[in-house]
C-alpha cells in the first residue's frame, strides 16, 4: 500500500460513499461495503479498503463512469 495521508484517505472514503449512494442507493451502501466482491477476489470492499483504499476508490470511480468490466 502506498503511503497516502490520512486526509487523502478520508476524502476518498467520503467520495466513495457519495458514489455508492448514486450507484446503489443509500439503503444499500452498508451492504455493498460488507458483501463479497469479485473485483477484490471475493473479499469485501471493507477488507480491501484496509489494505488498499485507493483500489476501492478507483473501482468506484471507474464504475461511476459506466465501466462495468
């Protein structure tokens, strides 16, 4: 994991949650964070975030632009 500042990581988390609200709706945000995801080798985004928050943020940014691959 790169050495990103805590401030940068907080910004990514806020933006990630805003993107999730737009993508899945506010009621499903917690479920998304805690559900297995193939993009993270069937790990939850929450556990992936602990190791590499930038990868989760990048994933959401790509999907918010319509890239579903």
